[in-house]
């Protein structure tokens, strides 16, 4: 799917410089950054879910340990 991305001048210049240093295109960098963001967000959601599960299962015990 085609998409137009409008970047502020400073960000566009920084992306140009990074693409040149890495010998790749701005398009490839935007794809990589998007994949990293999605992966990170997914990991954050999983970690939050696990933490909530631990809290539900061991919340009372953790509270008692705080007071010990």
C-alpha cells in the first residue's frame, strides 16, 4: 500500500544523513523503525499482562512481604 509521509525538515535531514551512513534508503529506515516500534509495543503489552497476572496471583503475598 502506498503512503505519503510528511516529515519536519530537521527529521528529514537526520533521516537522510542516517540513510547515507548506513548505505540504505529512507524507506528502508522507516520500515525498520516501524517494525522495531511494533515489536517493542508488543513486548510492553506482554510484560504488562504478565505483571498484572503476577499481581493478581501473588498480590496479597507481596503486600505481606512489604510489611515484613
